[in-house]
């Protein structure tokens, strides 16, 4: 926290996380107040995934072309303008869908720029703690944000909820203004298609990066998406209400919060093996939904899953920052985002029909097997156990330099 630039960036990110958590609650209640149904709400939030799919690669491209602070500032400013439309009150469902789409589009630019800027403002020694602090901010927001948003909107109105979101985005923007981003060596500019291809090449040249992106995307589709859809049904059918549903999600974030705190100090010798095992722990969630013997058992599995997910996430982001050239980091991050943004909604869409076809237990059994085996199978990718590969960086003229990445200064 003595690092001024990180402090500003982290506080700005914390404000944007708060806004991101309050915004969907506000939109949901606004949609229901205007006569919408659960299907209406689902259709509205599909727009976020569509926006991420459409703009993820472009977001990474421009975050590498422009100063990252500029990209984040413009994105937050755009989100302020979008959310301000909600202050008019009584927004119809089509307008809410447009707002969600536009906020998601800005998010596709903001997040890659944040990850790349985070790497540039931290020294190599500070990165583990800095990345973990970002994870802690996210988890605290996931715990507090929905409850706070529901309270604000219920006690007052959706208009006040939109005002709270606007204030958080605006404060995040203001915190970025005095930030002095360290200069990043600019690569020669070429066409957008070529620069996006360069980002993809950075992924493909490192088998462990490719393996992680594939494993996460498959786990989102096979395991995470079905459990998100089926948890509320299990909560009602087995435990007679929605309390277990809400508590389990909160405890997932509590486990993630613990994982972030642990990652501030823990530096495992085999970062990749540790991260992959953490990712595989999510397989406990569909297993608990197949045999929901008690709420306590279900809660314990969600805590363990959250702990593992955050340990994986910190190791993944930290080692990605170390391995990828700074001038291409945002594009690589956007590739990861794109893969996730495609597979998660696909899994959500398929869960209902597949569950009706083969049964809830069979689908959860597939999710359990996939949750455990898909991440562990990624260990066969070269460099996976250490999240490291000896890859020569690409020189400005396109030729590979002779010095391996591992011998260069971070």
C-alpha cells in the first residue's frame, strides 16, 4: 500500500467492483417492478455475455495500443453515462437490456487494461500480494455488494440503486486521474487483425497458457454453469426454501476471500500444480448437489471450492504477468475472457434441456467428473506444473530474440 500508483489503482478497482455488484441487483428489481418475469431478467443479462464475446478481443487490443489508464478512465466514464440513464426511473425491460449490454461492453475494455496496468505498477516482489489484494476486493464485493444493493433498492427505489452505482463508478474514475502509469515500450503498430493475431500467438506459443484457458472454459461449461442453475432448485426441493441457495453463494465468496488472503503470503514451489489442484476442487460442488446430505456438507464444499478457485486465480494472473510481454498482456487477458464468455452462457443455456433429457443427477455427475478431471488433465500441457515456459520473446521486427524469457529481468 506504500506504492502510490498501486494504491490508486486498487482503490479504483474496488469502487468498480462495488458498482459491478450493485448494478445487477438494481437492474433485476427494476425489471421485476416494471412487470418482468424471471425469463425477462435472464434475457436482460444475456446482453452482458454477448457484449463480452463481441468486444473482448477489441478491449485487449486497445488496452495494448493506448495507455491503460486512459482506457480504464474512458471505460468508467462511459459506464457513468450509461448508468445515469437509469436515474430517470421506471426503465422498461428493453432499455434495461441496452444498459446491461453497454456496461458489459465497457467492462470488456476495462478489465484487460486493469490487469495490464496492475502488472506495470507493481514490482516483481509486490505482484503476489498485489494480485491477491485485487482478489480480496472482488470477493468482499461479492459478499457485501448484492446485500447492500438489495437493501438500497428495497428501502428506497431502483433510482437510488442506479445513483449508488453511478457514484461508485465515478469515484473509481476520479481515483485514476492522478495515477502515473509507468511507460510501456510501444510495439510497432499494424492492422487490428494482425495485432489480435499477435495476442493469440502469445497464447499458443506457451502450452501451459493454452491449457489453462481450455481447462477453465470447459469447467465453466461442464461444472460451474450447471451448478449455478441447479443450486436454487436443490435448495428448494431438498431444504424447502432459498436460504441454502443464498448462503452457499455467500460462503463461496468467503472461501475465495480466504484464498486471497492465503495467497498474499504463500508462494508455492510449483505454482501451476497448486493452481490446478485449486481449480479442481470445484468438482466438490456438483458432488455435494448430487448428495445434499445436509446444509453443512453443502456449505463446506462451497467454501473449499471458493478457496481453491481464488488460489488458482492468483497464481494464474501473477504468472501470466511474469511470462507475457507487457505490451501484449492485455490482448492475452482478453483471449482468456473471450473463451470464458463463450463457454459459460453455452453451459447455462444447455443445462435446462440436458437436465430434462438425462436427469439432474446424471448431469451433476458429469459436472463432478469434469470438475475434477478437466483441470488435472491440463497437467499434461508442457510447463503446466510451474506455470512457466522457456519461450523467446518476439522482437519488434517479428524475429525471436536469442535470450529466453526466464533469463530476462521481469
